[in-house]
C-alpha cells in the first residue's frame, strides 16, 4: 500500500500511544521508560473511508547523535517513502535538544511533516506548546494521544494529503 504514515520523535513523547489511538487498539506497547519500541511496528488503519498504513518507530529514531551510517540510510528511506510524517513532541517536557535533532533530520521532508504537540491534555497546557512553533514547521497540531483530544483534526488534515 502506498499510503504510509510514519510516526517519529524522541523517546517518551507518546508515539506509541498515538499509534494505538490511530489504529484503535493496543498493539504497540506504551511504557513509562523511554526507548521501549525497538523496531518499526506497522498496522493498517482507516479514517473516514481512507485506508493507510501507520508505522510506529522506536529505536531507529532514538539514537540521538550517534546515528550509524547504515541506520541513517534506513531512516532516510522510511522518511522519503512516507506520505506523511507525524513528528511527535511533548508539551509537558517542553522543547529539548533531541527534538531539535529530529527536526533537523526532518527538514528535507518539511512539506509532509505534521508537528504533533502531544500531552496537551487540557486547555491550560496549550500555552506550553508555543515554543514548538520555533521549530519552523507549517502544520502544528495540539493533541492528547492519551485522551484523544485533537486527534480527529490531525487525522483529517493528514488524510487530505493521502
Ligand atoms: P513513545 O516512547 O514516544 O512511544 O511514548 P509512549 O507512547 O510509550 O508514552 C510515553 C509516556 O507518555 C507514557 O507514560 C504514556 O502514558 C504518556 N503519554 C502518552 N500520551 C500522553 C498524553 O496525551 N498525555 C499525557 N499526560 N501522557 C501521555
Ligand atoms: Mg514507543
């Protein structure tokens, strides 16, 4: 299937939680410890009649500065193959160096990046999301993967690109 959506971001921002919410069941393991999802986990999903594959990434995007050449190639292949890239960050933790590192890796694919500011569980937390606009991505969505807040709007926008 050509419609492949890939979820990336530093450890512990809620990638697997978002993945599970999109596919509507628990397939990817959510842990409080960073870096638990080692490989890429994929699932078919459907949203308002549109079918796509969604991929949850762990290890390959979580090595920070020490990306080995072979892994870097794999990362690039996954990014260029994807129709949309969901770049997840954590509003509660705020903007980190690791986020900036991932952002840099994603700039060449900017046109299909959706910056997903996660853990915006309520309106009060919205103001904590402002910093992330400085990363320079056009599409920014404030969501709570855990509670489902904002996920509909995100998926509608993503599906417009498929
Ligand atoms: P990953 O490492 O990026 O895959 O992150 P996980 O999906 O495993 O989640 C890491 C932690 O963040 C877990 O404790 C989740 O329960 C928590 N988490 C995920 N989404 C949300 C959210 O929307 N709000 C809050 N408050 N916590 C969340
Ligand atoms: Mg995970």
